[in-house]
C-alpha cells in the first residue's frame, strides 16, 4: 500500500480504553435503568451524544445534553488502566521521524480524547479531530473527510486505521484506504478494507517520493 497520510482512530486503535469506556457506560446504564449489555453492544465507535439519543428516546435535547456533560466528566476522569496498544507509540514515532503527516480522528470529545491520549503517553497530533468538530459522527464519513482536509490531502491519499465497525464504515464512505486492526469478525464490509490486521506491530512504514509505503512485518 502507498499513501500520503494517516488518519488514526483513538479508542481501540491507538489506546486500550475499553475498561474505562465500559465502566463509565455500565454505571450510566444502571443509573438510568437501561440494560448494560444493550448499551455496550451499541456504543463502540460512535459519539457519546449519538448513543445517549438512542437510549433516551422521547426525552428533551436539554436533558440529553445534561447527561452528556455528566458522562463526559466521568469518562475524562476514568483513565486508570488506559494504555497505548502494542505498536502504537512506535508507529507514530516512525511517522514523525519520516515527516509523514498523520491525524487522530475520534468520536470522543476533546476532554475525553485528550485524557486518554495523555494516559497512553502518545504524542500530540498536529490534526486532532474530535466529536465537537463534526455534525455527523461515524459511521458517516464527515470526520475522516475533515481529517483528510486538515492534512491538506485528498481522502483517497489517506489511510484510515480503525478497529470499530462504525469507524471502518466511515473510512470507506469517505473514500479512504482502510486498515482494520483487531476488528470484530462480524463487522460489515470487512471484505472491502485494504488490510485486515491483528496489531499495529504488523505495520512497517517507509518514505517514498510520493509519501509513504506500507509493508507488513513478517
């Protein structure tokens, strides 16, 4: 594969935040009298506000926004156990070394995403797309289209690196190349991604005249 830039999802792709995410949402579900498993089956890869609207049908937007603010505060504080996933730090360091542009494109809000990136010890990206910057979150293409635009690149020249079904669909809809890493086996359109990997450690990047070449580590 060849590309000119990378667009990385954060949760589940660069950092392992699953315990923190699920703890916050399970507590929310119990407080609201919602089946926690139904919540966990829905939320991954989506903006928190999208999930809240789904599980709070008929309630006012003011009530939903209030729940969002409370949940955001909890999620930003729940960083115990959040760590960089294998290969993440080394891959980002390699891209910086080669001066290859990259961005983080997350469904999380600024406070939550910043807290988790910091907890994982990952470098600050020049382009950091969060939930506040797009009206339509993943699986819609808006976030990845904005990420490519902010890097100054055409979507087809970017590689999206994702773990969640919603993010994979978003990257494909944006017209980007897509690498799925540790994605659910039942995720839709896995047959359309460019690479299906189990770890970022499998990715080796080298500099080319056009941008970057992506190879697999044996």
